[in-house]
C-alpha cells in the first residue's frame, strides 16, 4: 500500500520524517535494526516492539518513524507516532490525535496496533506521579493486547527503571527488543551540510 500525505498526517509523523526509507539508514543502523525490520511479521504476531536508547542524534526517532511507515504501508496496521511531551499534555487536556482530527490523542495511543512514544526521559516526570501512572497503565494494556510499542529515549534501561519504576521496566523488557544506538551524531552532520549549502 502506498502511503499518502493524509496517511502520514493521520499517523502524526512530523514532516521531517516523511521521506524516511530503508535505504537511507546508515550501515550501523541497518546492522542494529535490520533483523527486526526483516522479521516484522514475527514481531507483529508476538506484539514485540523496540526500546531504542542512546545519545541525541543517533537516529532513534528516524528509525521509529520508518517503522511506523513500514507497518502501515506494508502490513496495513494502524500506526501512530507521539512525543512524550505530547502524550503528557494529552492526559491533562484534550489534544486532537492529529491536525484537524475529531479523535483524541489519548484514545489513539490506546488503539494503535503500532505506537511510537518518542523522546521519553526525565523531563516527563510529574510531582504527583499522574503521568507515570498513566504511562504504566498504557503499557500494561498494550502488552495485554499484544500491541507493538516503540520507545525512544536517552535513558539506558537501568536509568529507565530508576525513573519509571520496576513495573514499567519489566513491561518494556517482556514486550520489546532493546537496541542501543551509538555512532555519529546525525544532527551535527546535517548542520554541516546546511552550513556548506549557505556559504
């Protein structure tokens, strides 16, 4: 199935990632997630997502957006991309699932068969624990239904456990493949290209 701009908007994928393709992955990224991509049928059957962690600029969000497109286009399953900041806000107020949508983001994250929660980190914590409780409940429901979840974060698995608790950490462990992304900072490479372009 060929994805249209309406599909990409519906999935809430940022314009920056609309052009993501398998061919544009670096050799390092392909070596880390290539087997997962090649075995998406198996991942779908098992409800196995990814826990992508590592420094800024190593391609975590890029890979997650690509997977959203592959799941929707190649497997015709509902896919959705949300940042941790958007999700936190959606639990406090009624955010639309995407521009112009009458559906709420808080509902879409429950029903999408493939969900990306991008840039999960310490800034996501709240004094009351409200967001952490909602996050734990969301994960629990998705694992129970065998819905796939991808988390991108700067937090190592140990740091993630410290921030979000043992329960959430165990849910992630049983339902995702952990992948540590390292290598060159792609954002710095893009900055160099821009600087060259306008000199």
